[in-house]
């Protein structure tokens, strides 16, 4: 699932590879390609799936504009007819780029990787590339959807915290074990990859739901290293155009 999350934001914290990062993206209030021809990202500041894409755009120095889609306000702006025409799944993120609209965060990242391959987010080595995809899908398909906003609504207010803690902890138990065999400085070796773009937002979710991260030292160490990178900072939920004033960094 690609929607936003519940409760309050996590407090987060730069790569040895040097990149030129973007200024904070400008907000656009139009749903078509801008006159400048820049890509348009439909995003919600707290959406972990949107955050993955924002990190990729920052790492690859792709200038873009943002159209905020508030997943809470007015019953959820993703349910509007205008947005449903853009993404029938009624989820963020969606990216308008090169004359097409792409939904689902991993599909967006893979497209950016294929069309704008510098810096690499998928290793050349096929075994490492498989590990990156395995970890990315574990998080994007096996953890995040189970504690997503739409699921939490079905669970009910009183059971949301326990449910989220259980689902995240179950996934992190597996992820910690996998990372012990794949990690270097980051999830797979010593280069930032798509797996890292999935990890940091999910750790933020875990923090928000008060998961005990001391049980996951490998995850915690990688997350700390990644949060020192500028691309992960400029894309942070606390620094987005639609971040509420009280939640800004």
C-alpha cells in the first residue's frame, strides 16, 4: 500500500559518496505538467512511501515540484475524483514524469534508476541486486502495508498501537536477521541502494509506534548512518512543503 501513516512523527537524524542535492521542492497547485516541464510528485509529508521517492529524487538530483495530497483532511484528498483519475488505487505517491504517470513507490524508483542511473540505487552485481530487491519488497510488501493508515482504520482506535507494534516487530525480526548477512555500512554493502530508501521511512514508523529498536542493532546502526546523509534529511517529513508548522524541523 502507498498511503500515509498514523500518530506523530519520529525525530530523525548524510554518504561517503558525494552528491549535489536539491533545494527543497517547490509546491505546485496544478495537476498537469508544469510549464517548466519538471516532474510532479503527488505526496503526503508523512507518507513513508512518498518519502522513499523523495529520497531517490534527491539522490539523483532531479528537480521536481510537489502537489500535496492530504490523506486526512476532508476525509482524505486521495479519494477526490481528480486524484482517482490520476491513481485509481487512491494512494500516494504518484509521479508525473517524461509524459507518463507512475504509481507505487518501488516502480517509480526503478523507473528513475533505468532512465537516470546516476548514482546507482541497484548494484551491478546480480546477487547484490537481488538482495536489494528482496529487502525492499520485504519492507514495502511485508511490513508497511500491515500498519498503513487504511488498515489501522479497520483495526480500530483502541487496538491500533498494539497491532502496529506486532506487525512491525514481526517484520523487523526477519529483516534484522537478513541484514546481518547483507549489510556493510548500509543495507547491502557500502553503497546506498533502494533497500535503504525503504528502511529509513519504516524505522521512522517503528519509532512513531514506539517499537523497541534496541532489539534490532543492525537496523538501528544502518538507519543512523543513512540519516546523516543530506538526501535523507532534505526529504524528511519534517521538511516538506505540506508539513504542518508545529511539526517542522
